[in-house]
């Protein structure tokens, strides 16, 4: 019985210790003795050594070998832009190696937040910057830039996701065009490259390398009759989903809606934001194309053959897509407020 109780106690201790260890790993460790104090005004040095996507920090500093040489230590953390003190603690007299413990920083917004860390050790003062980078956004929605589906037709959805009306006749003449890929109702994460050869349309994706995009799911829909679209999940109404790089027959169509729902995770810190203005020339033209299409300005409907599995050969700069359908638990446009890792 005692042996059983000892085993049970070990299991319970592991269950407690492991989550605490995982929590500690979330904090960025700043070892003051390892820093080049003469380079703290260098942006590149700060970016490489004092910047992190983290919820908190932990500060270490060697003090002395002997308790006889213990000194008073005080640590203050201040938001540099607002001069708001977010942490201030007097640790008393310390010898050996000082360890602040985990200091969790308050959530401000989805921007990079600069902090000033001030450490008073006896008569010495150390001041160093820390840049809390934007968190990585997890399982957010993305699509090509265009008119929001709800602005085409409010009955389709109340989410932010967009679709792009394509003048296929113009694309046949041009051969290729690029569209911005927008994510989280805020950022431009890359481009969709449309190529047309005769009546065969293919769509490829190229993501900004700084975003380190991970695609969880993607589907390409080309909707020749916009009146048939009644939901932001066309698979629910039987419309075929194509993969990235897969040829799509556009014979008989003069215009169509390109709808490219994507589920992805990415780093937003170096991305630019997009502007959405329904009165802009581009979006006004797309609304006109939608209206003409809805009125039947299409030569003839296309009966699409069931799509076949195609593995697109990505170029050196493309991020390969591993799935031509969205995960079943995806919520399109559910990240109108940015979704971040917990």
C-alpha cells in the first residue's frame, strides 16, 4: 500500500511540475552578464538579443560568491512609450546569482511594445531595452483582396472574408495577374498569382517570407454564376473545390468570382496593413462585374468536371499547400478580432 501511495505521489508531483516548467518556458531570459552594454543603443543588437515573441521576461545577474558581499537589488520594468511602470520590486539583499523569477508583461495590443528594464544593484544601475514582439497569429483566416462577401450580398455571411471578381476576358489577354492575399482582416501576407492559358486558369500562392506562414488548409473556388453563392463555405452547396496550381476550365465564362478561403498561422510584425474602401476604383469595378454577372452577362454556364488531386510544383519562393480543403473545424472570418496563441 505504501509503495502504491509513493507511486501516486510521484505522478501527482509530475503533473504539477510539468505545467509549471512549460509556463516558465514562455518567458524570455535576459542574462545581464552576457550582454554587450556598449551595444544597447544599436537596433540590430537589440533585435538579435533583446527582442522576443513572449508573454514575459526573466532577468539573471551574477552578484557575488559570498553572502558577506550581498547587496540590495531592485528591478523595474517600464513601458517605454507611455512611461507606465508595469513591474517594480525590491528583492532585498542578494548574493550569488540574482534571479528575478518570471515577470509577465500585460497585454497591450498586437503591436511590438518597447520596454525599459532598470536594475539597481547596490550603487550600480543597469538599464537595458527589451522589445516585446507581436505574437504569432494562429489559425487565422485569409483570402484574396476584393469585395467582402457581405458587401456583395449580406445574405451570404456576416464575416469579413472577401472574394475577387475576375474579368476573365481581360485575363485571357493579359495571361497573368496578381492579387494581394489578406489575413486576419488586417494584414497583407502575400500574393495570389493567376495564370491563364487559353481557357485554363491556375492559381498559385506566394507568401511574404518574413511572415513564416504555415498553411493549415486552402481551397480554390471559381464561381461562374454568382447567384449560386449562398454561403461562405461553397462546399456546403456542392461547388467544386480546386487545389492550388490545379487547372480550372473557364470556357464560356466572361467573368467569375474567385473565392480562396485559407486557414493559416503567421508572424505579422513586418507586414503591411491593407485599406478597404468600397468607393475605390478597383472595388467599384468588382461590384459592377458582380452585378453584370448576376444579371446573366455570361456566355453560357460551365459544367465543371469533378476536380482531381493535383500536386502543384511550387517555385522557389512559393509556400507549398498541403491540403486543398479547409479543416473541418475552421471558422472562416472568425478572426475579425485577431486570434493569437494562448
